[in-house]
């Protein structure tokens, strides 16, 4: 059994998508980041960085419980444990990890910073808005280029790279980015949304 501590954020939704696709049972424990619950002593004991998502796997390595933080690390752990969605073929595996890291180090942070300076910052800083919104749009075009040549980010089959990227495209409006420059991303997003795992994860976070 997996205990999932999360909130309806782009990073959090990655994990229930993967758990639903794997068919692994889990219990969802909401952590209201708007109310600061990720900074409580109880949550900081699980993740000293005060972020979501966090999972606790009661059947970790050697049968002992393990707590895991950082969404990309969680996804690699689960995919390797269950032998799905992280390709065995060396080339496909590299492609999967490339695009997983592109999301973690590029697309996600740029979308997040664009959204912050556009909508949440206490004062408007034009240079910051221009920098991060431009980068968010550029990252969207990079993603579109990949999906123009491949059905899924790792190639012919869905992988954790797709599931990780879905959340930020799901919340693309936060960064004021749309599909006007990215028709291939739109095709991919619709395919992801139609899968049972994506639909159930969105429904979980819509309650």
C-alpha cells in the first residue's frame, strides 16, 4: 500500500497518474499547500524541503517502509519496482529519462516562474515576466517538436516522461501558455487525458 501526500498541483498529479496506470492501491492524504500544511512539523518530518508530493511505501526495499520525495525520483522508483513505464530498451530508456529531466529542470520550473510573476508576485516586474513567459513558450515549442516526430516522449510507448509532463500542460493556463504554437502537444494532451490513469487522477484532484 502506498500513502500519497499531495495536493492538486502539476507536480503532485504525476504520481496518482502513474499509480492508476500501474493499478497499485494507494491512499490519498491531501496536504493543503495554500494553508501552509506542507510546512507543519509532521510534513517536514517526511520531507524537510516542505514540498509535495511525498509517498510512503509500506513494502519498500527488503520489505521495510520507505519515504520518498521529489516527484521524478518517486516516478523512477515506482516504475522500476513494478517494471512498467520506464523502457528496458537502452535507447528508449535514455529518451525517457531525457524528457523526464527536461520537464523537471526546464519546462516545469519555467512554467512555475512564469505563473508566479504573471499572477502571484506582489508587484509586476516586466523583465521577469518577459524572461519566464518567453522561456515557458519556448519550452512548449521544444516539447511540440519532439511530439511532432514521436507519438510519446520516449518513442512508441507511453512512459513516466509523459506522465510527469502532463501536470504542467494540464495547468498551462497558470503560465499563460496555450496550444496555439503547439498542435502536437494538444494531440498528445488529449491522448493522455483520455487514458484511464489520467482521467482518474484529474478526478481525484477535482474533488
